[in-house]
């Protein structure tokens, strides 16, 4: 009997294709928006985390105890050489050290504040891969400066030109260094491209007279190892994982997720109203038919099931179309990406990659599809009950 | 005896009071009868047909179908009884438009808890002269053909009783006569019991017994 009811529900669905299609459109858009929206938010999570790991923190970052966690502050008066016990713990990992310092970049009459980063020319690329970078010029091996691309554009400088770096040393005095720009780099992370200049660590330490680096970054084979390694190394220096650095940004995405969920719920509520209306109209149009079926012995439960199945089938078909639309668009953006260059141009200091790829997962696709069917089935409960409660003696003679 | 009605009454609430649609109707109907309830509008013939068709229950008195007291049955039990033992032919045919003639007949078997035997359904349609229309949908058939499908649907489960509510009302006289002749032939060939509600002379000319009703009371029984 179940197969018969399913078959009848599907056939009834095609009685009024145009009306059902209009009712299904809201489900299609709701499911598609849900899949694509969550794909982008998941993609943004991954974007933030990957950019944080690949350009700023590595999987685990160690800093001197008491050193500020904000990347916008880089005091050099509290630095110390790397403790021996820390060096011993780092031996089994791929790691590098960096020195951050506040710097003023001067070119002729123009100057601009920036963040200086001293890096180890040989080790740094092992922790911070440069595969996606666009570099004009070259990375310095012993002396030279690489400037973030927007910073270079603002100062109108490029490779081969000489600029002056003004800093305050660890002793509090002013120091300056005339240095040739060896390269201009676009990392696609606005926090670097808009604000950072990079030079070899030895040269940087000499410039600010720092006794040691401000941070050590470790790259691990797998992200999942980060917590354990951080716990193991935490001691003389404070250990943080990439998630500690990305947490604030990820928290913003939680709010985005809630806002999207609310929007999807609103669309699905509209869809549910449309489907309920469609099924109600179907029950009023088929009173005599339902009466005849009931007279022939169809139970109220079977009448109810017939209309619920019809609503659910409408939701399933619309949900499938919505899932196909959402999944197709999500797949496209997961491979092609969306450019966020306009955001970077606004001078953002936030860490993210300017190419955002949505995250394609089957879970939201199947979830969206099921959600569409469920909403439609729930919306059909009232009209299905109405049909089930018809009196067959009256219904068979209804005009 | 197939049906026995003993002092059956049916009262409906209306406004602040009530109306008696049937009053003290007593009647005995044998298996194989070809009988009509006749009378003017409001005489109670449809109410009586609903009661003997297990679509409604009496307010007073008792109705027995094959010795079973219908008044003691729940709504669900009445539904099971209808599915298994009673066939219906409606004035407006009430076929399911998205199903073919064959599928419409099959519905009755499924609801009656019988196996969906397509050969049996096909034979029922052949019996009513629709051999060439098996796979047509109701909107591809004439009114007379649709009513024949309804008759096949009513008879396919070999019911004890066929309830036909004004079966010729939506047919022209030619088709009406053809349908009634077919029902009479099926009554004679298969022994199916037919109960009609009608005031159509086409029906009244062909039934073997007529129960005349007026104001909810049996006025006379002919012959």
C-alpha cells in the first residue's frame, strides 16, 4: 500500500505543474542559498586559518612570556636570545624565527609606518611557503628589503630603489638604515601586503639591536598535531596555536553563520507557507475524489499519508533542484574562487587570502535537500489532516 | 438475508434544533436484488443509501449486513467493511484523473486488501465493454465510459453490495440506458446486489423493486 500511495502522490504532483513549480521556487532558493552560504562561510574559515598558518604564525608560534599577542604591537625592549631548552625542543620540528618591529619607511619626502619582519632566508620558506606569492625582484639572502606590494605602491617605490628604515632600538634610541629594495611581494594577505617590509633576520636584529627574535614558528605535518606540540613546548616561551591567532576572526564567522541560518529560515518559512497553500488547494479541489477513496475503504491515516507524501515529494524535488543549483555554484566557487582584492585595497590589516574559495562538502548538500523535504512535509500536515477528516458521505457529493 | 433495517431513524442537528431525515424505516433486502430507493428531494433516499452503504450510522434502530450490526461498529470497522464488501458507483463517477481506467479499478482491489491482480482488473473492464480503453485516463473517455469504469471498479472485488447513487444523473438518456442495462446484466450474470438512489425513470423502469420514500418515511414498496 505504501508503494501505491507514493506512486499516487507523485502522479498527483504533476496535476498542476505550474502551481507546484511556483511553490517550489522558494524551496529551491532557500536550499541553494543554504548550501552556497555555508560553503562560503566554511571557505572563509579555512581561508583565515590557512592564511594564518602559511603567512604569519605557522601551526605553532612561540613568543617570549609577556610578549603582546596582538600582531599590531611589536616591542623590541623585552626580547631575549632563544632559551637553550626551547632550542632543544625545536630540534625535531621544522621551524624558523622572526623578529617583528615597528618601522617608518622613508622614501624622499614621503614616509609611512610599517611593520618590519626579520626572517631567516633559508628556513623561512620551509615554514611559510611562498608558492602563491607574486614577487617582483628577488628575496634577499644577506642584505636587502622586500616590501609589501600596496606599501610599495603607496610610496611609489620598486625593486632597485633605496629607502630608509627608521626604528627605535631595544635601548630606546633612534636608528636608521639606508637599504635597497630587492623585491616587492604580493602575498594576497592584506595584513602583509598593506603593512609589512621583510629583511634578513641578522640585518633586522642589528638594526633594532635586539638580542633575539620575537617569535618562533613551527610547521607540522598535520594541523591536528598543533595542540599537542604547543602543550609540549609551552614553558620558557609561551606557545600558541594557529587557532589562537585566528579565533577572533572565526568567532565573527559564527555570527555570520547565525545570520545566514536566520535568513534561510525566513525563506523556508515563506516556502512552507506556499507549499501549505498548494496542498490546501489540492485538498479542496479533490474533495469528491478523497470522499470516493474513503468510501472505498481508504483510512484517514492513508489519506493523510497521501497528502503528506505529496508535500514531501514536492519538497524533495524542489530541494533536489535547489541542492543541485547550490552544489553546482558551490563547486564552481570552490575551484574558481572569488576575488576579495577590493577589501584588501581598503587598507585592511586583517589576515585572510584575497582569493576566497568556498568549501564544498556533501553534508550541507544532503542536509539542505533533506531540510527542503522536511519543511514541505511539515507544511503539509494541516491540509493533510483536513483531508483525512473529511466525511466520505458528504465528500462524495460535493460539487 | 443480506440487509435488515429495523426501525431505523437518522436525526441531524440543524440550527438550534434538529431534523429527522429518516423515521422508523424497516426493510429487508435479499442478496441478488436490483432495488431502488426513490422519492423527491429531501425524502431521505440518500440518507438511507449512506446508512446501508456503511458511510453513516443510524441515530436509532439497527441495520444488519449479513447479520453484523452496523450500529455497533467504529468508523474504522465500517471502513474495513466498505473496503471488503461494498462497491460504490457515484453520480459524478469520482474516478482518479491521474490514473488510467485499469489503475482506477486496481485501487479498489488494493483498498480492499486484495492482491493487485491486473488480469482481474482487466477482466472487470472487459465485462463492462471497455476492452479498448484500459490505459486511457478519465479525461480521455466519455461520461458513459467513465461510469462503466466506476462500475468495473465497484464490481472487481466481488462485493456483497453495490451502492449506486443516482448513476445516470450525469449521463444522457442513451448512455444512461446503456449503463443501467449493463448493471442489470451484471446483476443477473454475477448475482451482484445493486441498491440505487434515484428519481430517474431509466433506473425505475429497470429495477425489480422500488422503495418509495417521502419525508423520511417508507411510503410504499413496489412491487
